[in-house]
């Protein structure tokens, strides 16, 4: 996919980011998590909460034409909120977003990037070189704390 642009997110992107994440969680995570867990995650990405988090994190979007098809954020030393449109998953967009974020993290002095992965995304992160530190479970929802040492490019 050559018509993709990864750029800094702006306040104007908040509604599109919120809609993308909510749609992706319902469609992609719905098979791995119970409905009440999915709805808790969806509520956590309402536009007001997305806007609030943008003030605290470095947020990026991946745009295809005039449509936002992916998003990712850096909060401190943590990769956060990687979501790709379900219809475009497995096309390399997620890997491009992670590579972009890793380069950004190196630039701002992060040497080790951590993340909390869903069951759905764990294999994806392992393929990108992240390793499992510990498994966690809250309210019947499994997540996996993972880490990757960032080497110089």
C-alpha cells in the first residue's frame, strides 16, 4: 500500500480516531473477549476520552486518501492504542505504524518500549520482536505485558 501517509494526529482527527477504534474493537476483539469487556473498551475510546489522551501522548494516524485507517500512540515508554481498520488488517499498516512509533520513541530517548497486548494482537507483536514479560487478567480479560529493546536504526 503506497498511498498511505503516517502523520501526527490533530484535534480534528478525534472523531475519526474514536470511530475507528470503536469499530475495530467490536469487529477484531469481539471473537476473543466477552461482549461486556468489548463494550468497556469501546466506552474508553469515546471522543472526549480520545481528545483527553491526545493531550498526554504523542498520537499518530495512518491516512489512506482522506480516510484514517490506523492509529498508534506513545505515552512515556509505552506503545499505546494501536488500531487498524479491520478491512485493511494484514496489509502491513500495523507494522508500518509500529516502525514509525519505534523511530519516534528512539528520537525522544526511549530505549525500551513496553506495551500491554490483547490476546488478539499478541502474535503480531511477537513477530515484530516484542517479548512477553507477564500475563495479566482483569475481569476475565487477558492482557500481556510485552517489551522490546530499541536499538539504533
